[in-house]
């Protein structure tokens, strides 16, 4: 019985620890974003590298800046989220609803929690409650909805040992 339990635990650990997503190639620290932009003058609390992606329809740029560095495994963390017009750099506000989520495509699952968004004085939003519960390739999805139109900006993050 004990050998069966140990075998099942080993198989589970191997299956969840594997990652078939793209590699960042650096073999480095705990969380290595695959899309980086130079750091900007940001709120003092911001400690992670900003991650930027253009939405699927090209309507907005999403800048996600982790408020921790490195991004922890299996601990809730927060990010600063800024949406801008890709042509003018002006704040993007033409939406009815905005949300952020994290998915692990190789395992076909994501977070099991809701993320709260709080508007900030500078026009950004603070997203609280993100949690990446295992190592591997994750995708942050920033979604907007305007009427029947839906658009997503997708940012890849690798959470490493």
C-alpha cells in the first residue's frame, strides 16, 4: 500500500511539474517573464519588471507590473494594470468591463480564484488576489468587453524553481 501511494505521488509530481510551454532560455530565477519592456518611473511599491502586450485586435496595450519580485509560487500577489492606446499612449478607457486572469495552457487549467480590480488615482488599476499555484508556463489574460466586442491581451510568464 505504501509503495502504491509513493508511486501515485511521484506520478502526480512529475505530471504537474512538467511544462511544455515555451522556454525563456535563461534557466534563471523564480519568475522570468518572456515579454519585457524597460522599467519606467512607477509607483514606489512596484518592484517587478513591467510586462506589456498588445491586445488581439490591436485596440489597447496592457502593462502588467508585479508588485512583488520575484512572483511567488502558491502565494497571493498583486499587480498594477495599465491600459493605453497603442498609437497615442493615452489611457484606454473605451470598455464596459475589464478583467485579469492567469491560465496554465499546458495543463488546461488556471487560477481558482477571482481577482479584484481597484481603480487608482493615476488611472491604473490594482489587481489583488492573483495566485500561481505551481511552477511552469503561465499566461496572464487581460480582457476587455465593450458591448458584444471582446478583446484580450496575453502575456507569458514562466514561474521557475
